[in-house]
C-alpha cells in the first residue's frame, strides 16, 4: 500500500511539474505575440534591440519579425506536445487512484 501511495505522489509531482512548465511557456507565448503585434505597426527599417541570452543585439524590425514568428510557432508546437503529455499523465494518475 505504501508503494502505491509513493507512486501516486510521484505521478502527481510529475503532473504538477509538467503543468508549471506548460503555464510558463504559455506566458512566454503571450509575451512573444504581444511583441510581434507591437512590431507590426513599425517600419521594417526601424532599429530594434533583441535580448539574446545576456546580450542585447541591434537588429531591424524587419529582421526580428520573422524570427519572432518562428519562435511563436515553435512555442505553439511545444505547448501542443506538453498538453498531450499532461493529458496522458492525468489519465495514468486517475487510473492509479482507482
């Protein structure tokens, strides 16, 4: 019985970790979309600064927009995969609890 309880707690922790990661990435996605919206109203030749790691890079808006759009697409893909993983873990968790 103790082993089953330990497994349930472990699965619950895994589910919580995935959910936290999901919500963090979802916040990143919203932020990226807001930035892209703001950039859409600017001329492509306008200078912008993009934080890459710890370095602030000088680029034009025209250079940044496609990079940002690609990052948004990648984040959406990762979120879809995480959502599937969360659903699978939740089903496993419910099965263990039964």
